[in-house]
């Protein structure tokens, strides 16, 4: 399983951005996929996850602003990020696990993309 995250960039407070994560595998629809992020000087943290059946989980700080989705026909997961603020500045990583359950610990995901940088200026 190989993952490729893209879509990061430099935006201003209040702007929106959409991240994409392409996944190379025949078993995409069975995977639980997740977004994590690592802010400068901080530990990597869970952002959101989505199962193959569409169950979703968000960390509290992004609820109401971020929306995770997936397109099983395109083997792609998305993260729509609205109303961004400087605290969202981080490298965003997509991850995958062969499970039908929602997982929010990084150790539960064996497959990782390379990360894409999101910078939100104030």
C-alpha cells in the first residue's frame, strides 16, 4: 500500500484548502484511512479518520471546520479544511490500515504518505 498526499500550501487565516491522498492498492475500499498532522515543535496528532463504510471521526479542534471524504472509484481520500487558523499550520500526513474500525492512534496505521505542508498566516 502506497500513499501520496498533496494539496498543501500557504494560505491566510479564514481561507480554505483541500488535501488529497492517493492510495495505490487493490483493496482501497476495505481500508480505514486517516489524516494526522505534526505542528512545529509538537507531537504528531490525529485529525480525522474514515472507514470503508463511511464512518468518520474528527479530533475536537477541527470539528465543524474540516470534512474528510473518500472516493473509492478514484482510490483517493480528501480533507476539506475551512476557516483555517495559524494553529492548523503543520505537515499533514495520510495513513491507512487494513481494518474496518475507526482508529485514532498513529501506531495503528502501518502505511503512511510522505506529508504535505500547510501553512496558515495570521
